[in-house]
């Protein structure tokens, strides 16, 4: 879901798009993993400064995602890897592959997500090839 606006740091999904989220996840097959992606964050990331990266309508979006049983949300505006688990949803904030603005990290990382036996495992993969386990055994509620 595009949450960006050209030349503006804040992001939003907008009421006009809520029905797209509702319909997409209402029509998804039972027993399948539901994944949502946006550029901006649904919740703040520690040690990243002022919270302009959180969606201005994050409360509305979170409510829809949780009601529709979304398992995994992906975002990354702040370039800092972090994982939250809110109720039954895992929120993965990824790092950055190409930007020099890593906000405290020394390396450029991206998230490598593995779903194994109804569990989510997230590793950080550095551009130099090093992989670090970040979070493991996060449950998936189908």
C-alpha cells in the first residue's frame, strides 16, 4: 500500500483506501498467511528520533489489519531494523540496502524472513553477506 507523498516525510494510507485493505483481506483464503506492506511505520521505532515516519492514520490502519487477521506487516521508512508483535500480528521494520542514512547502524541490512511450521523467523542480512538471527519463533495465528 503506497503511504508516501512526494516531498513529504510523513505518510498516510487515507480513508479512500481503507476499503482496499478490507476487501483484500476479507477475500483471502482461510489458512493462508496475510501480509501487509507500506513504506511508513505503523508504530514508532526506538532510537530513531522524531516520529514523522509513523502513518498519520496508523490507528485506523492497525484496527483494520488486526480485525482482518493480518499476520505480518512490513515497513521501513526509518532504515532501522526492529520487530514488534502486537496482538496476533508481527510488524517488521526493515533496515536499508542502499541508503547511507542508517540511523545508528554501521551496516546496510535487509530483512530475510522465513516462515517455517507456522512460525516467523527474521534475520538481518548485511550487504557484506553476514547474516544475523534477529527474531525467531514468532507465532503465526491462522
